[in-house]
C-alpha cells in the first residue's frame, strides 16, 4: 500500500490483485482491458480511484468473472456494485433519492445530526438507511472534521452513479437532468460543473448517444460552458461515443481552445488525434503558420502539434514517410526558434512529439536551445525525456543525462539512466562519471527516493547484466573517486554504493585488499581514521569468514579500535554473513566477544536509574524539608506527567499526588491572589525586557496546569483568579486561560481592564500581547467587550509598548468596529495620515487603511490602495533550480496577495470598475515593459481581480460575472487577453459552483409556488398570483441593477441609453421600479425592453386592482379565480421577457 495514497493501493498493486485473482469461470481479463479499466477509474479521480480501496477492489474481479466483458464499462460495474449491496428495489430507490439530495447540495458529507433529521423528513423506515446501515454496507462512514462528526459517502462516484441511474429510470430523463444540471438565471445559462460526474455516468450508459448529442447541441449554443472538464469528457475513450460524432467533437473542442488561444487540456491532447481525418489533418498543417500576434502563434502551433503527437504515438496512417519528415523538420525548427518570448510550452510540446521518432540524431540538433542555453527547467526536463525516449544508449543522450543530474533534473535524468542497457553504453556512462564530483554528490543526495525496484535497482540490474573485467575496473575507479570527494560524508551510508561494491566483490575478491592497501599508504593517524570512517560500512560488507584473518594481518600497524569497529559494524549491518564474520573473529581471538545480555541489562539499568533520578528530584521539589516545597515542582510535574502518573498508581505515589494537589489548592490557589501581584519595570521603554515581579506570579500558571490535570472539577471555584492572571500570562498560559474559562464578560475583566488601562501601572507593560490576544480571541467568539475597546486603542501610540504589539492592537481594535463608529474612523484616518513619518508609522498606516476599507469601505482609502497596487513590482524570479532562497517582500506579496487582501475582500460590485481599471493597467504595462521582469506582477494583478470576482459570489448574483464578460468582449483584440480569459474562465467555473447553492432556497420556494399555481383551488390560485407578482418585483430589481452595471461599459456603442444609477431598491414598489425601467430608452420599436415595460405596466395595474378589491363582497370566488389567472399569466410573460432582456444585453459587445 502507498503512504502517498493514504494507505490505499496504487495502480500497480491493483493490477497485481486482478491478475492473481482466481476466476471461477475461467475468464482471464486482457492487459488492454485491465489498463482501460484502471484508466477509467483514474480519469478525473487522480489518486482517488474507487478500486484503490481494497473493499471495492474485491468486488471488481467478481464483476469481471460474471460478465466476462470484452470491453470495460464503468457504468456496468457500478450497477453490479450496487446490486451486491442492496437487497431489493425499495432499498435501491431509497438510496437513489438520498444520493439525489446530496448531489443537489453539492456535498458528499454532512453533520451526523443533520443526516438524522433528513431521515426523519423523508420518513425512512426504522433502521433502513441509518448511519449504521450505511456503514455495514460500506457505502458511507463517520469522519471527524474540526471536532465534528460527519456522515460521509465512501466515494463521491457512488452518489453520482445512483443519481444517473435514477434519472435514466424517469420518463423524461434528459429534461429532468437539465433541470438539475443547467442553471438559467439573470441571463446566464450554464452547466453546473458539480454535475459533470453524473453526466459522465449518463454518457457511459445505454443512452450515451442521446446524451452526447444533447451535450454537443448545448455546447454549440452556449460555448462559454466548454471547460477543461467537459472537453476531456467528450474525448475520453471510455465513453460509448459513436463515430458519427467524431467530426463534431473534434471541431467543438479544438475550435474552442483555438479561438480562446489557450492550451488544450491534458487529457484531450493526444485523445483528439483519434478524431482526425484527412480534412482535419490538412487544417492542422495550416494552423502552425505564423499568426498576427506572437501569443496567438505559439499557442495555436502548440495545440496543433499536441494533436500531431497523438497521431505519431498511435502510428496513424495519415503520417506517411514524407509527412513524418516534414513534421520532424518543422518540430526541430520550432524547438530552435520558438518565437514565444520565453514561454517554453511550444518547445516542450515539440520535444515531446519528437521523442516518437526514436531518432538519436535529433538530440544534438535541439540541445543548445532546449538544454544548454535555456533557464527554463521544464524545457530541460522535456529535453531529457527526449534523450532517453529516443536513443538512451547514444553518447549524446548519456552526456545530457549526466548533465541533467547535475543541473537538478533529478527525476527525469535518473529515469533516463535506467534506460541505458547496452554494454558499450554502460561502459561509456561509467567512464564519464569517474571523478565527476558534481554528478555523484547530486546522485547520492537524492538516493533514498529512488532506492526501489522500479528505481535505482534497474540501473544496477543493467550494470550486472553487462559486467565484464573492464566494467569492474570502471566501477572500482568510481568507488575510489567517490570516497575522495572532499567534505562529502554520505557515501558510506549509500545503498547504491554498497550494491556496486557487492557487484565488484562478486567478480573480484581482491577488492578488499585494494582498499586496505589504500589505508596502509596513509602517513598519519588522522588520515587513517578518516579513511576508516569513510570505508567502514564498505569494509563491513566485503568481510567474510574466509578473509577476516587476512584483514587483520594486512592492518597490523593500524590501531585495534579501528579494525574492531568494522567487525562490529559487519555484525550489525550484513545479516547472516556479518554475524559469521564476528563469530570467526572471536574464534580467532582477534576481538573480544560482546556480552549482549550484559549490554542489555546495563542499558535497562541506565534507563531505570534515569527514571529514578527524575522521581527523586520530583519528591525533593515536592518536600525538600517537612512542610516545605520548591515552586518549580509544578512545572517539573507537567514536563514529566506520563512517568509521574504511573508513579501515582503506587501507595507512595498516591501520597505524593495528594500532597501535590494540596499544594496547588491550599498553598496556591486559595492563598494566592493575582490582583496582589506586583511588577516593577525600571525602564519601560519598548524592547527592554528587565523586570521584577512577585515570586508566586512565576509559577501560578504552572499550578493551573496541574489543577487542569489532577482536579479539573475544581476549576470553577477559581474562575475569577484565572481571569485575573491575564496580565501575567505568557504564551503557553494564554491558551490555557481560554481553555479553562470558556466565557468571559466585561464584568469578569474589571480588574484586568483596570490594570491594562492604567499607564502608571507597570503591570500594563509586562506582557501586553497576552491581553491583546485574549481580547482578540474573545471578540472572534462573538463576546461583547465594550470596556476593552478603549484599552486596546490606548496601546496604539504608547511608546512603552513595542511596535509589533501596537500593530497587533490596531488589528484587534478593528474587530470592535462597524460603519456607525464614526469617531473610530477619524482615529484610523489620523493614523493613516502619519504613515510617512517612520517605518513603524508606515506599517500602522497600512493596517489603518486596511480597516478603513474592510469596515467603512472608505473611498479615499480604497483609492489609495488601488494606486499603490498600480506601482509595478519588478521580480527576476528564482534563477537557481532546486535551491532554497530567502523570500523577499516583493516575492512574498506576489505569492500571498497580502497587501491586496482588503481590496480582494470587498464584496460590493460597485467597485468592479476599479478592478477593471487594474486590468487596463496590466495590459498597458505589458505593452510598455516587454521584459519578463513584470510577468509576475501582471499575473499578480490578474489574480487580485479574479479572486475579487470569486468573492462576489457571496452576493448571490451573476451580475459581476456578466460585467466581466462585457469588459472581455470589448477587449477581444488585445494580444494577451487569452491568458486573462483563462483566469476568468476558471473563476467562472468556481463562481457558478459556489453561487449555485445560494439560489437553492429561492428555487425551492419558486417550486412551491409552482405547485400552488397548478392547483384549481381558488385560495391557492389567489396565493399563487400574489407570490408571482412579488417574484416579478424581485426579479425586476435584479434586472435593473444588472442593466445599470452592465450597460455602463457599452452605452456608447448601442442605442440603449442608461439614465439612472442604482443604489438600493429594497423599498421600491413595482410601480417605482416601472418608473426606473422607463428611463431606459431603445429606438427599436419592437425591443424586449419596451415589451417588458408594457407587460410590467399591465401587471402593476392588475396587481393593484386585484389586491385592493380582494375582499370586496361584490366579487365572487370565480371572479377572484379568473383575475388570479390573468395576473399569473402576466407574471409569466414578464418573467420570460426579463430573461430575454438579459440574454439580449449579454449579446452586446
């Protein structure tokens, strides 16, 4: 099992289990089927395959044994799996409905109590679908997260399959799926990414052709929904896709990424090649031309070549000898002249494709540009792979594999060495690395990672297969060279070196003698000792019972201790042979025998004595004289609690425990009053750590620790004293106080506040950080601490309080604030105004500015931070591969976005124009600064903007997303827009996923209203009319907000003219909203806005008349019923028109 996989099986172990399974039917799965199955489970579930769990894997061979498939289908396996688990249709249907609720909520785990309530809501039969039922069936389990118990499905694919199976059983399967998976709101029509797992199962079912046709039609109409996930799904080989779809699928996927000018997703690159026909192939050759823009050129070329690589891999008949020569020449040319501004992807793509030619002559043609002269480690890694995939036994390849190790390409270069298989290549490799210190230090440095069967043991096996006298000679030269490396101390412990030595020794028994001669040649004891230390374990491996006497004979002049240590090492590390060497040396009286039992006994005695010493010291501290104690006993106990708790189980120990507790209670907590502690700080200037205080203050915290362990029930009695100890509490005590006293009020803090608020009291300056921390934690737990606010505020600017504590105090002060605190706002503005006086003031000013933004959304503070962010940050990047370096402030900000955080966290779409100006600024900088120094800064700006966009999903609206789309449409001719669009596409995916659950409550309410509308009961019909008109009012508010925001970007280019800004429509009635809608003009007589305006006017009149006369006695029930129907129909028309207006506005660019 793999530790990396959390104890689950890796793919190789899974294969082994399948191949060794005894199939009762005689069925034997082919290698192709097993690989296909593993890949299907692995696809979109990297490192989380369901059959990496042994329990589910045990079912897999049973499925194969029963169905004997010629081609594996994942849907069929899951159907078999659920058949094994459920006993009847009732259970299966119940499971499907439960799974549906989880998929709707986009979760695979919920709190256990929430699940219990859910079972009550669905009125599940007793015992059926209980948590224990799920656990017994191995469908779910209880997991702990943040000290909460959660009901969690064993694997997310279980719910996905059950929902897919449920949908297939419905009369209108596709319509039901669309209701669940397609989001249509505020003009956005989007596939919810969280439903892609269910979609995949549907595409694997017997309805694969129908669902694929629907998906392609949907994506043709709403191409914004094509993302990496759906693209990979469309081309995945595990699906039942008809060849009739091939041309459409290729064009849909390839064209999307072609037009977006971004890379094809990983899983599509080679797989797209199976859809290529003659017509598409001709197009691919055209697509590698030079395009108007640099980025456009290298992206389109790369994508086309990714598909060509798939053709090369599959030896497609389209690639004739002539065509292959064309592509070889073209790819080499692109490697050497990528014209990509240092991007590197085109070079990597070409190198990857060139490897399929298996032509070693390519290596020197691309070596300079792709290895020697590039600083791009990813390009170098791909070049290394070209070397060993093309001609690993060539001298060119070996030269660069060795250099690759030295340059840090550890993984790829090392795996390349494993491919060296011929005798001549092995000899060339061994000659090349003799005395190459750089190679050997790097190679041995990372040895532990590769010391396994599919790692370094492959290289050793290749060497062994090609051993002859010359190879042995070369191996010995390498060994002596390694041990001669200055200041290198790992060779003696190297498993690889040991195995090389064993190979040598097997073919040359005189190797031991050669090492001993080298040692004898040394002219002083220091050199001899050094060599013995270096060669100790090597000598231990070479020793045998037959040569041990000769070993001592050759080293007659060497100190006994050196010689003997090697024998003992042999006994320890060389298993059976090593023990025989030791016994022979004892027999020949060359060394003194070890008395193992004596050594063990001595060690045990030593351990016991150490334990007794600790206990004696504890008892001495507990009572050095009758009735006395030494205060350090409390800390000593907590440091050695485990050992002393064992002692407390004895009679003597019970007496000691009783005394210890008595000291804590009677001599400590009952008598000691923290309010009476004194503190004297001669020099209160910040940074001075000298002070004197009451002795009992030094151990009061330790007594609390003992109390918590021995008598936690007593804590309540001393609650106030524990709180009063805050001014004297160091870091360990702070957490303990919060743990011991869960709730603290202003009244509880009366003494503490008096101390901490008095600048004349030295106790205020002892550990102010403790008070700041306690207040911060209590505020985060929602406690009201009104008196603490001014005390925390008083710390800021107090010269006797350190800079760091002042900054912490200001951050904590921010937790007290809300928009109504106008005086506090002035205080922050005053701090901000002093920011240029010193570095300390600058840091305080930055924090004050952050609070002015996060609490008050202060326009001046926001503008200042936006202005600072627009100051370019030049960063060279990390030049040295694989080496640690100190992270500077610029790199830290580019990585963490800390300074930008307050702006990113603005959850108000009003500021979107400011963020778009940041993007404009980044594009302008790209044009002005062509160097790569600013690429990190530009990416930094894009991350700020997209992260703010993702945060705006909390508004529960798609307006921000649409606003970005409008801006993107206006920038469509910018040469580098593709990378930004990729950022925003990723944000869009997360945005739709995250904002979707926020609409669930509204959707549930709307569904309930629909049930009322379907009824013919007059009362329910009337209720429906009232609800529907209210819904229209709410939707109209959202539309007006969207129009105001969206059209602000495009009014100059269209006939719609915005004449109103929105602020807050909460109090507006339908009539008020109609007046705002009237302020949008459109010269088109048949426009949807005009139609909507007319319909809203109509509905407003109907609604007034209907509600005002609802209870008139002149109205019959039938009259009200008919009026309700009229109102409902008008509402429906208005809602449809609003969606139409959204779509029309979004189509503008």
